[in-house]
C-alpha cells in the first residue's frame, strides 16, 4: 500500500486535505477512486484513508483507521555521522537510515570531515521520500552540529553509545535494548583526540563489523541493520 505525507494531519482530522505536491504523487501512483492509501504526518501518526475524486479529479480523503507509531521500532536509534566530501554518500545515509528506522542523524564537523555546506533542504526531501517508501510514522530528524561542546549533552540522552572500531566486539556478542547512538567516522576516520574523548564515555561499546574496510555509508547501513535486527 502506498503512503502520502501530510505534515498538518492530526487525530481529529477525519477528511484531511491533500496538498498540491501529494496530489501529484497520487496521480503518479495511479490511485483509483475508492482505493485505500496510508497517510503519515511524520510526527508519530499514520492513517488508513479512502481516496475519492470529484468530477474534476480533485482528490479527497476519508480516514478509516488510525495507527500511532506505525512502522516504528521500540527503541530510538540514531547516527552520529561526520559530514562527507561526496554529498551523494551522505544522502544515501539519510535515505537508508530512514528506511531502517533511525529517528535522528547528527552531522558534526569532525577534525577529518569535510567543511562543505550541508544541504538540509535536499536531505529533508530525501528523508520524506524514504519515510513514505518505508511507511513510517516519524520523519527522520537532521541535526547539524557546529559546536562539538554539545556532544556530551547529546550523548547523555542515550543508554548506549556504539563506536564502530576494528578492535571492537562482534555485534552479535553484545545485547542492545535501549536508545542507542552509533558513531560513524568520516572518510579519514576519527582523529585520535576524538577517539580519546569517546574512550571515556561510560556507556560506550565498540563494534567490529568484519575484516573488510567499509565506506562510511556502508558501515552506517550495516550497523543500523544489525541493530534493528536485534530489536524487531
């Protein structure tokens, strides 16, 4: 079943309005009169709706059922991924993180990361598209971090911090049940000063993802896939 994104949709709205962009989406999907479709507001609410058209083929929706946190995982999983030189690789991370159930991607400027501008508008569009594709209730949050002094405050929100490290444990030898943040280094890896700072985190775990050296986006996707498999 296909899914639309209606940002302003709420529980009390039984006949939500379809905005222009999503009307185009309906047309592209060739949804017929009387068919059902899912609607997400990206804030935890999904509805099953019946689609109707007037004589001018303007669509209207009728809510049939409501679901809270549809398509979501019990715990909150997030990524800490330094800005990358190739924008398409960061876009891939955002797309796949959304599909795999992550709730937030933090994008800090690390010592070895790139300083090119982060296109949040484009990344958000990719997240919206991936949310509809995966039929999720929540839209991935994108958070650039320009002040690394904030990282302790951010890290304290998570029960587990996972650092992807060649000297770490095999993930299947660990048990993760709680809000988790995965730290993924940039193309050049984390600077030693950053690794030293991570080393004093009391709830830090190190994961070894295998003998092959992975690109940043591949490592992020693999780690998230393992984590979601543990908890779904």
